[in-house]
C-alpha cells in the first residue's frame, strides 16, 4: 500500500512539474490592456507608454494605469503580462519572447526577451 501511494504521489509531482515547466516562444506587440489591438502598429509607442503609466503624467489623473499585455501578431490573442517590468522598455514594440503560461487565464510570465 505504501508503495502504491508513493508511486501516485511521484506521478502527481511529475505531472505538475511538466505543466509548470512548459515554455513557449511568442511573437507579438507590447501594448496596454485598454487599447490592446489598436496599438499593434509602429508609431504607437508613446501612447502605449502613457497608458501604462496612467494619465496623471499628462494632466489626466482620471486615466488609471493600464496593465501591460502582449498581443499576438495576428491580433487575435491578448495575454496579460504578469511581470511587466521585463518588457517596460519595449512598450509599443514588436517582440519575441520566451514565456510560460501564467497563474491566471490568458496571462503569461515572460522569461526572457529574445533578439529577432
């Protein structure tokens, strides 16, 4: 009986390890949650940076800071970036990243920024 329980526990640990360790390479645009797909074109970098900071810096304190998102190249998928500090200098830019599925639905954790 102890052996069977040990085998089952080992299988559970291995299963969770595989799910957690899955890394994908994603290509997309760094944007803000409010504008999302509207900013997946070159030239929108300053608007994305403002939306991420919030409006207080430009005289509109009513505009709340927005969460950073990564929008897929085709604009059909948007992931919330759980660790936005990793991409803050790429606001409005097209990036290639290694990421892992995040803790919440439609979220990702950026592991590293790759060169294109």
